[in-house]
C-alpha cells in the first residue's frame, strides 16, 4: 500500500555556522552539557555562561566552536537525530522484505524517542512554541535531510512494486512519524483506557502501526471507493 510521486526537493545544506569547528573532546562536553540544560529548561532559559560552567570550559571556548547560542542549539538537535540517520541508512540498504524492515524501523524510531525522553520533549516543545521561524530552521537544519531520505526510501519501495504506487510517500512518512509522536505524548493516558492493550508495549504498538500502514483498514475486496485523489 503506498504512493504518488512527490516533488520533495532535498533540503538545503545546513549552514556551516551550526557545525563545530573541531571534533574534539571539548566539543563533546559542550554538546552534552548544552543538551542536558536545554532539555531541562528550554532554549530561552539557558545562558551560555551556564553551559560553559556545566561543560567546564570558558564561554569564549564555546564561541570558538559555535558561532552563536542558536548554532549550538541546532547542533544539539542534529546530534539527537543521529540514531534516526543510522536507522534510515539500514532501512534503505538492508535486504529482506520491505514490510519487515519498515516495521523494524518504526519500532526503533519509537524506542529512540522513549530512551531519550528529555531531548524528545525538548524538540516537541520547540515545535509547538517556536513559531514559524523556528519551524523553518528545524526543517532546513535538523529534520529535513532525514525526512527527505525516508520519502526517498518509500518512493524506491513503490518503484520496486513493494508498496502501493498511488499514495504520496511524504504522507506515509508523516503518518509513521506522527503516530510515534502521539504514542510518546499520550502513553501515560493510553495505559488507562480500557480498550487499549498496547500502551505498555511500544514494540507491539509499532508492529500494529506497520500493519495498519501496510494493509490499511478496509476489509479485503471492499468495493468502497477510496477518498484520495
């Protein structure tokens, strides 16, 4: 089940301002300290002085590696996406049935969100409160490459005949990511619903999600017309 061709242009290369100037232990300490503080308090509440103190470096040292507080923040978020980037590489290069690979990808994506809950909440909070400018910055510098890669992998699956070719692959990607975000946000509520049997089993939730994405909810041979164009 899946796809239409989508003009998903690859996102622009991130500005060099968000890249640390040297891959040193100092940079790792700065990123770790900043990530912890941003996750605890949010972007606006954290000063560069506080980050420097937590990292055990001078503020000037931070600015040697990062052009601004915003550049450091984006670097922290990009680092948080590294697991997703590795998962995407495996999804696109591994052999075996595509449905099984997609289910495994969904499961690992959700597990990463739950395992790094503080950073996940930070990202979601920024997406809700950051406004249009922050949203554009996230799209161009943090999430855009991974999203475009996922769309590309889904489109390739369509071209091989493994997925339906009449569904927008960007829509599939959005549903997959959105369903994981919902579980992450609502797990503590879902576990109290009488009819929900998967709230305490994220792996099972991911398998069920993959089944719905791959098979849909229409009964076999249902003559009902589809709503998509």
